[in-house]
């Protein structure tokens, strides 16, 4: 989370200063940039795409419980809490 913040704001502020303020090492930040994306992160990205598609098909009405049920019917294995967390991170809301 901290590394993502630095990446998002590196054009506006000094990386070294942000690392100092966030209490992380610069070498740790740069090592994170070279590290490959984790399996869980890739799965969450794919799941977010599925969620966006289902949400759009429902005319942006479905919330996490209904999207979870649709995913289960489509054979996607996940939990309702995970769907809710990803929806919150991606700012996807039902009515």
C-alpha cells in the first residue's frame, strides 16, 4: 500500500522524502518495483474484471451478495467477503 502511494506520487514529490515520511527504506521501495506481481494479486485483478462485467450487466444495481452468487453460478471460486473487499477497492457500488 505504501509502495503504491509512492509510485502514484513520484512525479510530485521526492521518493527519498516520501520513504522517510512513510518509514520505509528506499531500497525496499525499488526492490518492490522489480518484484513480479503475486499470484493473489493477479487473481484479484481478474476477479475485479469479472465483477465489473457482472455489475455493468445488472445496470449497476447488484451489490456484493448478488455478484457473489453470479460468480458462483459462472464457476468462479471466491468468497463474498473477497468480492465485497474488491468492490470497495475498485469503488464499485450497487444501488
